[in-house]
C-alpha cells in the first residue's frame, strides 16, 4: 500500500502546522498548531481531511503554531495516543491554558463568538493522554552501537517512532518513523548551532527515504547563525547606549524559548559588566515557562544558567498609567509576544516607546512580514503607526528600533546542510514563506526529488 503525506496546515506559511502521514493505511498526525496571525476557523488546520481513525499523534515541540489546536484534534480522535518529549508535554499544557485565556479575551473584547475553541475542561484529560517520552539531548551510544536519543514508540503494523533532539527550544525533537526498511524524518523546528541554553540538533543516522524539512529562514539571506557572538556583542553595545542615556530596552519575545535564552544572555552580560545592572522585567507566561525550564534543567546544556527569580520582576497590569510608570527609569523588559500581536504586552509597551527617542526596541528573532512587529521594525520617525484597529495612530519619534539575529532556527545555509547531510531520496519543504521555499527548491533540485508543501496538497511518497 502507498505512503502519502498531506499538508493540513503550515505548508507555504509559518503557522497552523499539521501534517498527516498515511503509512500503508496507518494514519499518523505530526503536530497540531494554530496560525498566530489568523483568527477563528481560518487559524486552524484542515482536520476535515482526516477521513479515518488516527493511529497516533506526535508533537515536535510546544510553540503554539505546533500545539495550539491539539485539544480539537484530540476531541475528534480520542482513541489516538499523543506522544511528546517530557519537557514538551509540560510546556504544552501550560501554553494551552494561556491560549484559553486569550481566546476568552477575543470573545469578550472582539465579539468573536466562535471562541473559545476549547476550554480548561478539555485540557485536564490531556495531562493523562499526552504520553511523555524520555529523551537525551546529547548523543549516547547504545550497547548495540546505535546512537539512541529516546525510547522507541511501537505502533501497529510494525511502525516504530523515535524522537531525536532538534535544538530550537527545550524539549524540541524531530520525529523519525520506520516501517520495515522505509524511514521518514520530520525535523520540526530545528537549529544546528548551540544556544546559551539548548544544544544544537542531532541528525538521524542511516538511510532516510523522505525528509520533511522546515524552512523558516529560507527567505532571509541576512541571517547567518555563525555570527551569533557578534550579534550578542552588538546587542550589548546598543543596549548599554540606550540604558546609559536613561532609556528602557524592550525585547519582544516568545514566552517559550526566546524569553529564557534572552534571560540567560542578559544575565551573563550584566555579570561581565557589558550591560548595566538595571531592573529586568518579563511578562507572566514567560515566568511560567521559565519555571518549567528550571524543572527540566537536566535537558539543558551543562552549566547553563537561568536567572533566579529574585533577579527579575513580573509585569502586572499594563494599562497606560502602569506602562508610563514602567518607562520612567532605565530597565530591560522582555515581553510577549515576539511579533507584537495586537494587545500583547510587547505591543502595549511599544506603543509608548515609539513616541520617545530615548528608548530602544530590539527584535531578536523571526518577525513575520504580516505582523505589527514587522511594521514597528520598519517604522520611521514622523510616520503615523496604528497599533490596533479600534485605536488612534501614534506618531513615531524613536529611530532606535533594531534587529539582532539571535534566532533559535537554522539559517538557510544550515537548512541546506541538514538536507545534504541526511541525503534522503525525497525532500518535502514546509513551514516557510513561498519565496524561501522556492529558493531552497532551486538549491536542492538535481540532487534530490523536492516537493513544496502546500495546504491541501497530498504527496505520494512512493
């Protein structure tokens, strides 16, 4: 029987990642995300295309574009066990509880009556139904001579599934699936280079038939992961310039991964005297995920350091008065969301900061072209900038809006390296902008049979 791969979401876009594998009649779902830029039903993968029972669901990591619709697919397919690494399980549950809060706000403030898609009662069963798999973030040979990274998950019809550390964030793992001599590897989100907290990805050994490869930075020739230390040094200089002049530095950051990485980097820079020891603030969800990082620190790099809680304060109310009070004295503020989705803490703070010359807004990761964060990054003094559809535009006076490449994703050259080191028969490109995926196709065609993942497309892997 045939093997096929269907894109339910996250093909030529970065969001709502979910992919259906049909392995000779056995159906397996890879990830179950939400789209961060879309609302309502448009933010969901197309689960109507799953026309048979699922054998199992595998989650690569706990960012919402990979786990945000998991309760919905679990409701439709309660018989399918859900597998994730142990850290991913704990983080995913915390992220989903926050998603319920956000959806209720959308219902109340925006009148979006389709929200919430699920409530907290739908999450309690997931604590038992997500099966946490132990994994090793570093290569450890087995007695058989193999480099095993997690225990094997055994499914029907001889299918075996194995997690392999993917770098990126705590708990992130690629998914290797084997049936007989045929092997598929799904990278999830991947980074080959070590970060301050998380070791770089390990790649599967042996023959791979099909590689499902993320392309987040496929369209960005300016990002070179090997320049990381130079970016940190530049960040330190710019932050010191702003803070020494009496301003505040805002770091828009995702609650998972980027927040913890920036805390670790800032801790080291302040300890070394490269950044002034000013007050440090972060938003509530970032604190909750940081606690999980501390609980699972055995998966982090040796001697990795996260700030103890007495060294930073958690942001409370963010009405206009509290934001203006926050910005009176020099401080570093690590606030969600990394792309400044409307009404998130980073967007509310940035609205005031763009109106004053003394502050700095520093983006440190991927910024989607269709987001408010992208518009803020490209704003110039004198422009009128709208932060919410129902608000009034503000006049930009701040020219100190910068970007530092401290991403947890592979750059376009690492993506190509992953493909060439694994050297599969087939490559399916997903999780990227169309232009970037077309660039990757041009680089890989001739050496590999390359397919562009696109929502609604089914690819025959035979």
